[in-house]
């Protein structure tokens, strides 16, 4: 499998501020990373696909200007929640897919819990 | 209709029981099927994946796919309290994974 880290694991911020979450692929170079959001007792909701060196691909209904994704290197993707509001409070998880052919299995980071007050 | 349906549970079983977790899907084009385990407040962990129909076994876990019925299962033998988690099925779509809602499993001593 692949090892993925996220930082921070937990963050509290005030409404109106911005928060940056980092996702790192520790043991291979990831041209593609994924960002998910998960509300309590709900499944994973794909927010966007992060592509190294190019713009992210956002899922329908996800505001690209609010959730800024930067995949500047093959081991790092960042998600910035801009002008955060309480409804943005959620569990954000990134993943990597070592191969985009075949199974296309993904390996997930430990997640970041965001609380907006 | 959702592409992938999964009973959210919770499913509560005694230690040592055989657990059956299931998902149904609507897209007959799906060929790759995965099971993830997610502990509370953690990221999902890949348990197993299978291709097309058939069974795959890994220790106490067996994954089964019935493409004719569009039905997949994960069996856990000799369940342990440490198996208590949410189990999500996932299937490969065109360029992403499609996840079920997850089934919460609790194994009590």
C-alpha cells in the first residue's frame, strides 16, 4: 500500500478565517490525490481530484473558490478552506492512488477534523 | 437510486460470530470492488479488493462478488472486539471510487 500523512490532525478556527490542510504521500510520488469530506455517520463525499502541476477537478456542487487545492509537488497537496463558516466543520480526508489503471484502489490519510466556531 | 447501496446498521454481534456485510450496486460496468475499514475519527483502511465475480480470502476476511445479482459481501469469521468499526464498500467508477454509506459494526465481548 501507500503511506499518507495529513497535517494538522485537528484544527479549530474562527468563522471568516482560512485554514490550510496538508496531505503528503510519504513513500511514492503521487500525480493524483483526492480530497474527501465526511460528516458524522455519513459516507465519504469526494470533493475534488488534485492533479500535480495542473488545476484540480472539482465535483459538482463543490465551490472551487472556497476550497482551494494546490498540488505543487508529487508528494504534497494542500486544501485551503477560505472564509470558513460553521457549516464547513467536518472531517477532511485525502487519499492517493498509486495506479490509475486496474483496481484504482486508494490509500487514505488519517484525516483532519475541522471545527469552525 | 444511489449507485451503491449499503445498510448503515448498526450491526451488533457477540465475539466469535460470523459477520456478513453487504452492498448492492446498479452499474453493471463496475468490475473492481473494494472493502475499507474505518475506525472512529480515522481515515479508511483498505482491507481487500476483488476483480469481477468470485471469492477472495485473507485470513478471517472473505470478499465475495456476484455480478449477476450486482451484490458484494464481506464475511468476517471469528469476529473480535477489535473488528468494531465502520465498513465501507467501494467500486471503481470511470475516474474515481464510488463508496457505500458504510455499515457500523460492533462486536461485543
